[in-house]
């Protein structure tokens, strides 16, 4: 995630907005792909607190951060959503 957030910070103009959606949790693992039986997919998990800190450290202001339980046909993990605005010029 660090490399991705670094790219967002580099590519977005000041006041640019990013929306991040991921699975809530800690660590990483392979899980069954819900739409491709027998296949596995790699998931990286993050907490809202962790993502907020990573974004703030890169010059983003958190607009909104929320989570919700999984819905039908989704991975069985809470979903994290963070909307953030870049407050600094590109690095």
C-alpha cells in the first residue's frame, strides 16, 4: 500500500481527491475468489487508523472514513472506505 499511496501523492495535484476501498483487518492472506470457484486471490488488510496515518503522512486531509459489513457476494470482511484530499503540492 505504501508504494500505491506514494504514487497517489506524486500524481495528484493539490486538492486532488482519492477514494480508497479495502478489506478491514491486519496482515495479508490468500482467500477463495468468490466469482471463480477453486481460485484464490491475495488480500492485504488495513485498519481505518492505519490508512488515515499513511495518508496524513503523505500530505492528505481525511474528508471521510467509514466502514461497513460485507454484503452478499463479497469477501467476508468489513469494508473500509476513506476519502482524502491532497493538501500539498506534488513531490
